[in-house]
């Protein structure tokens, strides 16, 4: 590849990333607009716009970019944000439906509350603390709720630590209408989803696993694993919601899900934890972009420690993957030149396969 073609390829990648960032900004503005309308706040904030413009121009100047051009770009961005904050003309698949989210004060619960509210649902959330429930509900533009709201909710979603999920799901299920849908967001299915399925037989039940963290503005391009134990009309509506938002839903079984997650989550997390502890403080003056990226991943694990440990403990295939990791590390460490060549050959083949699947 000549230099012109190489540079153009890099520019294409930057363009894709720029559009992706603009999509994120658009969805954040859309969520902000809904909250503003609920709280009676003005959509336009001239002082905020002036502040953002001045800040962006200072950053542009510090990076050797023309202030005037950056100003024009941000003025266009403001127009796009105002359009996003206006009432949406999208089809609201959940208009007229009530949704209750147990654990709706947590980050993942809040994300799904905003998704459902955007699609027209009347959303209620609750958590351990009534005060926090009221505060979070007000902040994200939904209503505070409680267990008793399950009796008239069309959709009940459980977004709680895995150890709590079956107990809370069964309690909520005992109050639900036969026409409702129960869903959970557990990262492990064996011993959780099957318990809920056996204990609830009158209504739809789907076990979901968002294959992303809650620190995203939208689910476009993301994957959601789903085990539809008992699907029906409400599950079809949820599928339309996820599809309209650009997410890909992967239908699976509990066993297949946990076997794959043992690699994708348990093994990956275990390797990062081992690396982080081995790295230590790393407070020196040298660093790289790659190392910073790894440190960011490790930091996110520590911020979600309860779930990380739950996956290691509850996934029935996790121990097998940790043993494979130990064995591989030992073989690489003690192997000779022939083993090193074999490892390189295997790794090159795996990398090629990964690249094809991206």
C-alpha cells in the first residue's frame, strides 16, 4: 500500500470515529431533552452554548487548529443537539405500557430506564433506598416505584447483583399479571435464569445479558444476549425496541451463554486482574497508549468489583478457563524456542480470525 492510500485509510477510520462520537452526542442530547421537558426547563441554554464555544476554541488553538473553523463545526453541532432535544417523531413501541425496574437506581438499571422511557413507556424504578430512588427517578425523568407496582406493570426488569436476582425476580413474579413480561440482566444464567423460569410459569420470561457496560449513551452497535424461555407479544415489542436503537440481539441457551461468557468475561477479567496486580503501582514517568488503555480496563473492573467476583464465582465454566490460563502461562514461561514459535503461529492465526469477525 502506497503512502497516499495508507493515509486515506487512516482518514476513513477517523471519519467513522467522528460520526460515532457525533451519534453519542446526539443521543445524550436526546436524553437531556426528555428530562428538560419533564422538569419544565428551557430546551435552549445560550449561556451553556457560549461556554462550550469558548472552551472548544481554546482547545482548538492549543492544538494548532483554526478557531473559526472549530466555531462553525460546533454551531452546527448545537443545531443538531437542538433537533435531538425536540419531541421525537420515532415510533414509540412501548407507548401506553408500564415498566418497573428493580435496581433502577444502579447504572445499568438507569440506562434501561432511559431506553424504555425514550420509547414511550411509563417507567418506574426502585432500589434499596427510598431517598435515592426518588432522587434518581427525578434526575432521569422517570417515576419512583416499589414492589407493589409489579401488579400492574406490563414489563418488569430485574437489574440487581446476581445473588439477589432469583429471589427478587420470584417475589416480583408472584405479583405480576399473566399478561406481563419478566426479564433479568444477569451475567450468569446457570442457577439463576433456570431457577426463575421454573418458579414463574404464567407470563413471558426472558433472560437478557447486555454485552456492554452502562457507561454508554446509546445501544447502537451493541450486542444483547437473550434466552427467551417464554416469549410472546411483549418480547416481540422489546426486540423491536432494541432493533430500532441499533442493537443486535443474539438468541442463545443458558449453557451456551455461560460457556462463552467464561471466556469473554471470566477469563478476560482474570487475566486483567492478574496483570494489574503484577504491574503494581507503575508510578514511573514512562507510559504508553496501550498501557493506559489496559489500566482503564482494570479500573473499570475495580469499579464493578461485585459483578466481576460474581462472574468468577457463579459461572460454572469459569474455573476451567482459569485453569487453561494457568497452563498456557506456564507453558509459555518454561518453553524453549520451538514452543515460542508454536505460540507465535497460533497467535497469528487467532488474530487473523478475530480480524475477520470484526
